[in-house]
């Protein structure tokens, strides 16, 4: 390796040893592993666009019922892991003015809410004021409960004490050095500690007040947070003097010299593992563990100014920011090495384990990275590489490292020397994708213009392809145990070269696709062939069998094929990666079984990116310890197949609310629904704050549902027009593909009958009917007998004429003649009707607009009959999606369709649209001239709560149509075959990088709280 200029080599001392055996175990994604650096934490963010009323989160508490509560400048918020419930002046008069700054749950389960205007309690769904501003205490910044149950509050104008239902304000008259208080807490010994703004730290015990300030040697007079330590003593966060630890008479100060990024601290919290979490003003979050600090800033945090921190019982860390909303820190299921850990670039394209223990990482733009003995060495163009755009890697039998690039040919690193190879040395092209040394010592190089081979290590000779074959798109190369070379191409099938003859296998021979992405030969001599998106092939003893996505694969892409020690095949794609058992694949391909149970991992498991490397080798590698390294667009993911994190145990389920015809009702067991009510919505939630996308639900209404109804992540059950009777609602949940939890028997309800549904009314009606029939028969027997024949004929003729006329009129008026679904006229009528219903009941109204992608090309290529058939099949899929009584699917015009979803929120509408999109793609209608091999559709979604008296954006159905049309335009512009959501009032197409568009951002700043 050329090292004439040592300054060119960048050595990054990182905590990389934490990312290798045995310090990188894959742990369940609940608790944060204290042994990992914080750069490995997955950060989830919620802001105003996700439902927050405001992006300043001032205080956080998790109550014993599992809810997360937090205060903002514009309301109190309750969070169940998926939905935000906002309590403000519109719903709670006691919270109509002011902001929330302190939250505490007392020993009885009552939530105390300290605010700038008052102090409020919440219990059993009821808010109660316990203090206004009659004491003149000002803003309540902190609340704490004493061992005897007395509640103390640190306020802007003194110390408030609630005892036996009476509030008292303590000021300087009682010995306080200042009335500007920011924090109060009780330590293990029952001492009350008070942090002041400007007068230092105060302790109160047995009526005695003691003050620590700069006047007597304390490092700061500005105390923002005081935290008791269960082991004894307290922690103190100061504004300008760092962190202070006090135990008895001893005092320890931590500052920048100890590893803190700043001395401006704001919040403190201790987790169950004993780690201290520290919020800073401008430098994110820090963790103190065994004397060492680990810090995390923005990004990935949404803001560097932290106001509040709370660890919860599940091991998550919740952080409220100044202007960035709510952040959650959780462990990744698998460690990642990327730029935060010291890599020169996040876009890793290939990975190779060298025989000397090195791990080589090829990056697109950051050169070549070598991981060795806890260090990262970066080799770039300035150090002798032909380019920083590295594509492929190979170590030959001599130990030389061959490095392919996207733009500048090939390099060989051997004995500190770098040799370069380009077109002058015989390469067909400078874009190198695959390098391989065969058993005879010849080096094969695949470029985008063909394949070349070198037998002397100096010159390359083109490898000729016979007529009718192509080697211009080789992306993977394998030499099997018999010495046969296999070339996988990205469009020209699989080529077999046995030294004398080149043979081509394509879809006509049984391949699932001509786009080959990966090859693997197992110990039994079976060749596994991965395609770009259509599944796998298995070649054994000359027999080619197929495993397709419809057989149970989680994703059709197989960008790499790696086999672990337990017979599992690991495949990467653009949605994550999966593990498949070979025995299940063999059984499925031979027709003996249709059960494939893949383990699937994606963004919900904490991956920084779900898109993995492809189109070059090696797109994955297995180390000597059996760990699997998978290069992605945001670092390399390390998987230990022996330590796959199991899903957490299934959580319990709780009742969140009940709506009858859109009106909230008190949810209680034995609830009675009055007669004539049409729609009942039961809302429920899991008693966990695990990522909502992982939690699955099923419910059953005994007395109505015949079986359990699985609804994935939806947290509401809807029932329309329930017959009178007694019912019991049950629900259970699970996390991921784990077991279902214990059934929660949440609600017993009774639907009361209307007047005409009562038993006595039916009896009376029957008696009256019988009497009327007898009188009619007696009075008209003779007349009917004379006219019977004539009347029967006339009635029959006219009834048939009327039936035919009505049927024809209905078809012409409301049905689309081609697809059989509703037409544009019917849609317009129902939109107006549901809009008025939404105005009346305040229910959300969602609209989904679908458009078949590249339909004109399809029509032009196959003709109108084929186009009509395509429209009919798409309409059938959409009609199956619209399952509720009020849902409507209509042909809007040409290849455009509308789905009208009354009483459906945005999240559920997006689920419906995604199901429709996947259903159309699953039809597998071949498209002769489209961007994808099958017919797909693009979807736009918009949701609004109609309000005839409200602003323009909520007062006209046309606004909803415009919003969904704009969302559809965005889906088309963003690449089609996708779902986009449109906000009413903004119908402009979003342009990346423009204000409001993808990639747009804004900076915020503010003074410390």
C-alpha cells in the first residue's frame, strides 16, 4: 500500500470494538444496551405533522396505565404509542390558557399538572383544579411528592405545599434565599432539594434551610434540575457549570474536561440499568455510564436543545425538545457501522473479510475503508486509488486485494504498492462490478461493457461471447466445485461456462427472471440463484425449480445469498433483509409443502436504511465468527444468526374510547346504546409504547362476529346497524409475528330496540294484520274471483315492464357500463351526501384516488379490448377493498378510480390505499411497455373533517378532491406505484428541495427555558 504521504491516511479511533464479537449482541429492541455507543440508538420523532399540537415538549411522565403524558406550549397531550389525544381549551376549559411545565403521578394514580396559570389534577377521565393563581405563586415548574404524601411544587414566586387539601406558599419569609424556583425533589433520606434560578441549591429538612451557592463555593447559582439517586445523594444540572454529584459532604463536578460536550445542562433522568441521562441546551443528549459519557446530537435527534427526559418501564428513552417535538431512543435490533462510527461514507457497496482479520468496505464516494484492530483506515484517490467511487472487492490467493471502481477501472493492493488497470491494460470498460480468481489463478473482471480475464496479472484479454449471448451486464460470478463458471446478468439470464462452451439459461428454461442478482453454492452442490425481484431458483442435478414471492417470500429480491451455519439463507432487498430455511425452500420448490416462514427485518427493527447493496460483489460477507455483514446505503449492518432478537412478550390491551354515531360516550362496562343508532366505534390500544407499526390487533364482538377479526395495526373497531341484543367486545394483541396475548374482555354493551323492534309491538302488529286479512278476504272474495285472471295478467305485465325499466334506468344512472362499479354521477352524489353527514357528525372523510400507471402505453401495445379487461380487473380489486357499508368505489374517468371512505381517518385511509396498491400489483398483469414488469397503480389520499361553517379548506368537497388529485400527482411524479398523502389546502405538486417539498427543512433557535 502506497504510504509515501502518511497524512493522507485517516485513522479514526472509534468505539468500533463495541461493534464486534462479543460486545455486539443482538438484544431485544426494548432496553437500550448500555454497552453500545449512543450512535447505535434508533431515534423516532413525532412533530406537529404527526399530531402534536406544538413542537416544544416541556415535561414528560409515563403513568401506571401505560400512557405517556407530556406538556407543550399549546396543550396537554396523551399518547398511546400511535394516537395523540390533545387536551386544550377546546376540550378542557381548565386548560384554555397557559402552558404545561410540570407533570407528576402521585401514589394514588392521580396525575398532577403544573401550569403557568393553575395546577390541575386528572383522574378517571376528570380534570379538577386544585390551585389557581390566588397565592400569587406564578408558573409551577416542578412537582414532587414527599414520603408522607404531601405534594410540593417549585414555582416562579415561591415554594407551594399541598397538605390535607390545603395549599400554602413559602417565600423568603420562611428562609428561602430566592423565590425563583425551577426544580424540587426528595432524596432517599426524605430531604427536600430545591433548585433556584440565581440563588444556587437549597435543602430543606426538619424545618432547617441550607443553601449552596457560588458565595460558599458551589459551582453555579443557576440550577435547572435536581435528581435524587436511589443509591443515595443527588445529581444537579446547572446552566453553565456542568453536572454536580452530591453524596453527603462529598461533591464531584463533571464538565467538558470529563467528556460532556457543554456545561449548559437542562434535564436529568436515571434508567433501570443505572445510567444517568443528561439533556443539554444545544448539544443533544448524553449518557453517563461507569464514569464515561456517550452523546447523541441532531441528527438523528430532531433538535439539540433538550427540555425533558424520561426513561420508561420498557427501556425507551423519551426526550422533549425546544422546537423539535418528541424523540424516542431505542435499541437497534442489529448494530450498524457508518459515518457516526467513523466510516468515510455511509453508502457501502461491498464488504470483504480478509485473511489477516481485516474487514474491507467499499463505499460510493468515500473510498476504501479498512477495519482492523479497533481502527478504521481510509484509503482514497489521494492515497493512490484510481477513484473514491469503489464498487467491488476481491482477495486473491497471494493475499493481494483487488479493488474495482465505478468510474476508473481496477486497482491491486499488494505489499504496500498500488497497481492500476484500465482500458489500456485491456479492460472493456472502467465500470468494474465483479472480480474473481478461478482455481487456475486467472483473474476475471466483469465490467458494464463485457468480461475480461488476466492470466499473468498484468494484461487483460476480452472474453468473447458467442452470437446471441451477452456479457455486458454481469453483476455476479461464481465458480462451482466442478470448476464451472456461472455468470449472473442483469437482463440476459444466467450463463454457464465449463471451459469449452458457454450456455445460456433464461426464463424459457425455468428461471423466475432474466435479471440475476446473486449466486450461492451450498455444501450439497446445490446452486441457488437469486433474481432482482421475482424470487429464487434452485438448480440441483440439472433440475431447475422455482420459489416465487407468492410461495411465501417476504420480498422477491435476492441481492445477496449468504448461508449461515444452521442452514439459513440470508437475502437482502430494498425493504430490508430476510432469513429463509433451506429445508422449507426445498420442500416448497418440490411441491411437498407451501409453508415458508421467513424472518423479516426492516426499518421497524432500527435499520438506518432498508435498501441494501446490489449489482456488484461481494454484496455481503460472513466473518470467521459466523456474523453476517450486509452493506446498505447507510452503513454496514452486522447480524449474529445465533442471537436474533425475539419479539417482546405480547402486551395487554386497554379500552381508549367509545363513539356512537361520531359522538364520544363514556366507555364503561354494561354500556347501553339507544335505539336507532347506526354506527359504533370502539377504540382500544396496547399497553405498550413499542413501535406502533410492530403491534398487531384482533378483536371479536361476541353475539355478532363469527370469528376473530385481524386488523393489523388498526386501533378501532366499527359496527354499523347492530341488531338489538347483548354483546361483549374482546381484543388481543401481539408484537410482530409473536404469539397473541391474553384476550382482554373490555366492554359489555346492549343495543336497545326501537319501538317497532319490541316483542309486544310485533305481537300487536301480527294480530292487527291477521284481522285485516280476514276482513279483506271476506269483503272482496266475490270481486277478486271475477277479476282474478285479468288482474293477474295486467299485474304481471306491468310489474315486468316496471322492473325492466327501473333496472335499466339504475344501470344507466349509477353504474359504469364497463367495470360494473359506480360511475362518476353516483360518486358525485355520494360525495355530497357523505360530506353533509361529516358536517353533521364531525366525522373525518377520506378520499383515495387511483390511476393505472402507463395505461396509454398498455392500451397502445395490446389494444382496447385488453385495456378494457385490465380496467375491469383493477376495478374488481378496488371493489373488494371497499368492504364497509358506507364505502364506495367508482370509476372516475378513463383509468382513474375513486374510493370514498366515510368516518375514516388519515392513517386508516393510507392502510386502505396501500392494500389496494399491493392488490393491483399482486394481479401480476404483464405490462409490455411500463416502468415495471406488471401493471401497477399510483394512489393519492386525502382526509378532512367537513365543516360547513369553517374555513375554506374544510367547507367544500371540491377541496378534498383537489387535495387527493394533488397527492396522486405527487405519487406519479415520485415514481408511480406508491401512495402519497395530500393535505387539504395545498394542491401544488411537491418539488424536492423546494419549500414544503421533500428535503426542505427549517432552522429554529431559542433562548433557554
